[in-house]
C-alpha cells in the first residue's frame, strides 16, 4: 500500500503493508530512529510520537490509520525549555525511554500549561526502568513555572 505521510513537516511516500505499525515506518522506511521500540504493545511509551498534536504509541498504531494528520517525532520536537529542564533535573539515566517521555511531556504542556502533580501522573504513563519519575515531574513543573 502506498502511503503519503507528513512527518516533521515533510511529505513522504512509503510503500508498506496497511497494518505496519507506524514505528517501523518511521524507523525502517524513513530512517527516523529517535523513536524507540520498547514493548511492542503500546504500554511503555518509548515509541511516543505526536499525530495531529496528540501523543500516540506508534508501535501499536497502524501507519495506514494516520490519514492526513501530521506526525511529529522527537527529531522535530522544538521545545528548548522542556529539553533544558530535562538536562537541569538530570532526567535521563540510561536514556532509552527519553524520546517518548519528552514527547508525552510536550503534549501535556500544550494541553495543560501549568499541570498539577495529578495531571502529570495521569499524562505521563511512560515506563522508565531507571525510575526517574520524580525528576520528570520536577522538570515539567520547571517548564510550567517559567512559561
């Protein structure tokens, strides 16, 4: 199946099976490897991208379901304040989950520019094996208080 996707502002054409997960289209067909494979069932969040402005777990989302909605991956995340807060609070440990964490946090801050702890807990369902959840929360609060 021939798909026309808008990824990070660029129109791209790919030839894939209609049930191919978006993650593999991004990584294998478009060489955008910042989005990570974690669990393959949409639970861990390492594969989070934005589709039409919403955070989506791309490992379990068929590429054909994207339609004409724009896709944004970690390679095009333009949120210097969030990225600086991530560094300030030393959020990354091993770093594997971080692209998905950043994408989820960026979507949260668009929806709720000044989120409560409960808002952060509800939105940040990504799994971090290193357990940096308190640092994630602190970084998000830093961006919210400076926004």
